């Protein structure tokens, strides 16, 4: 009951779900389960932009969520966007059950640099904590090193730590203590 | 904090509305969405949005520009950001002309939106802070700050209210310390010029040439030291009110210049050749009887009538003795908190003494007397004892014979003596004499006393 579920959407780097599982176990007192992978949703690809509409991923996650899941985090390697914005590192239902993280722009290769797995791991963990934080009601934090600070480009992702700041962490603890 | 700044997103595409709203909600904003112009207006009537994102092209019904104009009518304070899929210069220009604050092409960079929103909200915060401060400032000068239960003063307050939104010149007459500036401020801050400048000029404190450049400003090179053009008080007061204190003391030339400004609302800067036009309300004050000055030929008759459109004559404190207890209590409260003293009030006997005093320096003198008493008071209440020096000052000292000289000479000697005692410090001498500084300057001029 009340599980935190992780699910790959399409092909993702082999260890990605494991990285996220290890990091989230520290913060969320919920059983964590990896679900069988899901395919890239039909109709999500926007040929004009060469990107995928994030909303379609969210809809699919809502449809396929197991009944006992408290939160479902989708992880994909394709480039996500919404009509208004040129790209997204991830998207979440604020205080809701689903969120998605895109690893596409977390790869060094995306910026024409040699791939670096340790950096990809760090960035993946930061963005997963960020989107999950939103699903538990956390808003953007003004502390640049907090996982909840808003990153609008990769340098800002790298400026964050792989954890929440004291204030955001406390909010989570209080929320779980209230049994929400 | 961010919840105080609700945002509205208007777009016919649900995906666009919802994804944008979701993104902004993650930032802590309260966001509503509307699929068309009609719904947007309905929402705008109900909620005071800080920012509205409006899509330019919406099929059927109102388009983005129409929606924007209507929102603008309902909520003039809301900042509107027009969103479009295609950047065309013409529509951008039209949108900005119709009042859009920004114009963005979708899809745009997340950083761009984030910075745009925080920039607009920063401005809004400043605007609302400014509005609050202005309101506070206005409140400071509201009529009820003039403390009185005297029927004549109450009539005066009613009159200031009536004339506050007119542009007519007001002449305030009254002895020093009766509160002429307070009444001038009450007129300004309760009228429609309240959010514009209120500029005070003390005419007695400056020489003729200084006063001229002070009032009208000067051009670069108008005189030695005029290294750049400077605006005068009339220009600084544009849109607002200029308060000319001690107007009875200005020279014949300045009287002529002032008359011209009052008639034509325009003037030349000193050394200037171009006329400057201003919209300024003039409130003048004097402790002299200008009608007498006119008869003596010391004051221009035409200027007197220009100034004396609405006359307010403030009674001296000795003619409104019923206000003395109210004013004294008020000053005790205010000054004791300023001085950090824990003094609750004034004893009955002390009040009787204050009521009996003649108060040649009027309300200002009363204020100074209370302050002095508070400084030396060591009890929780001001007693007769704390004002004992006042009685001594009032009573005629024993063995003092009045010299057989004209009254003016007596005044001259008193001023010289006060200046000597205060080592030439005009501020201290004026307070010792119970008159204000500008009156002392006026008397120094009249008796040709150099200090």
C-alpha cells in the first residue's frame, strides 16, 4: 500500500531507476517499487519541434498507475516539452500522484561533450527529487543549492545538491508525520 | 507570498493552458485558466490578477487583442503578456500599443518566462509599497490631526475641506506658531493634488536674489556659480502645491514676478529666455496684516487680491484656550514616546496653569514647553512643579524697571540679548524668544541687527 513507484518510459540508461531508488529511499518513508517499463505514448511526438509533449506522458502515467501507488515517477530519455516552453527537465502534478523526468538534457553528450556517467547520475537524482518534491506539495525554493530550486538550464542543475535544503526537508518530514 | 499575485492563462488549447498553469503552480503561484475571452473576463471580474498570459489567436469569439483590451478595462493594474506562435512585427506593435506589457513567442525558453514573471512582480511589489506609503503619508496630514474643539477652528477645518480640490489661491493669516503650515498641508493632502509635491518656501529666510533663484530656478551661467541649469520651487511643485511662508516679507520686484506667475502660470528662470509653464496651486501665509501693508504701500494691492481669494485666519492659542488641555495631552503622548519617557499625563493643577498662560508663541510654544517639562520630569505625571520656570518667565521680575523707550527698541534689545546669550545661534535664540526662525530673521532685517 502507498508505494512510491518508478517506471522507465521507452529506453533509459540501465542504472537510472536504481540511482533514483537509492536517493529517494533516504527521503520518503514509503516502499519503493520499480514497475515494468512503458512504451513512449502514441501521439506524444511533435514532428515540427522534434520533441515529445510531456502532457501525453503524464496522462499515460495516470492511466497506468497501480491502485496502491501513492506516487508514480516516470523516467524517459527523450526530450520533453510543453506548448509554451522550449523544453522541460521534468514535470509534476503539483501535490498530485504523477511526475516525469527527462534525462535527455542531463547527458553531457547533449551539449557536445564526452559522456560522464557520474555526472548523469547526480543530475538524474537531483531532478527526480525535484519532481517528486512537487508531488508532495513543495514549491520552488530560493536556496540555489536545494533540490527544489528552479533550474532553467543545466548549469543551475549542477549548482544544486543531491538533497533538499533544511527548510524543504523539514516540510516533507512534517507532512509524513501528519500521515499525508 | 506568491499566492498574493494570482495569474491567469488564456488559451483555446487546453494542453497549452494546463501545462503552463502546472509549470507556474510549481513556482508557488495561484493560477487560473480560461479557454476563451468570455471566460477570461468572467474570471477577471471576480479576481484581481497580477499577470494575464493571453494567446493572440483564439478561433471564434474574441481574439487575444480584444480580450486584452477588455481585461485592461476591468483590471487596469493587471500586466498583460501576449503569447503568439508566430512572431510578426505588426501584431507585436499592435499588442504593445493596446497596452500589453510584454509579447512572447511560444515556445520560449523556461528561463525567459521565469525572469519575465519575476521582473513584473518586482515592479508590482514596488508599486504597491509606494501606494501604501503614499496612503500613510496622506493619513499623517488628515484633518483630524489638527486637534481642536474650538468652534472657529472647526469652521476653518470645514473650509479647508471645501477648498481642497480647487486651484484657487489660499491666504493663511495667523500669528507665529498657530499652525499655518499644518493647515496648508491639510488643504494639499485632502485635495486631488495629494499625490503630487507639496513644496515649502520660507520667504523671510532668504535674500531677494537668493529667493528669486530659489523660486524660479536659473539657467547655466545666470550668475557666478550657476554651473548647471537648476529647477526652482515652482517647477518642482508642478502639479502640486507651493506653500509660500512669510509672504509679507518679499521685495517689490518679487511681488511683481509672483503676480505674473499667479496671473499667467508661467515665468522665466533667472537668466533664461524661454518661458516655463506650470500648474501649481499657491498657498501663502503671513503673520502680518497685509491689508495694512497695502495701505502703507509696502505690499502691492493687485498681488494682495490675487493671493487673498480664500482667506483663512487662524486664531491665536489664547483665543482657543479650551484646546490647551487637548493639545497638551497630545504633545505629552507624542513627545514622551519620542523621548522614551514613561509619562502618563498632566496633573489638574499643571493644566490650570497652562490654560492661564498667555502663549505669545502659540501652539509651537506650548509644544516646546511640554518638551522641556518632559525632559526634566522624573515622575509618571507632569505636575505644577515641572512648569514652575514657566510662571517665573511670565511674572514680572522684581526690581525690573521698564526703560522709557519705544516698544520697537525694547524688542530690538531683547533680540540682541537673546543672540548674545545663545552665542549668535539663530535657532536657539528664536526658540528662547518664543518666535520662529523666519520671524526672527524678519526682525533682524527690520532692526538691522547683524549677528
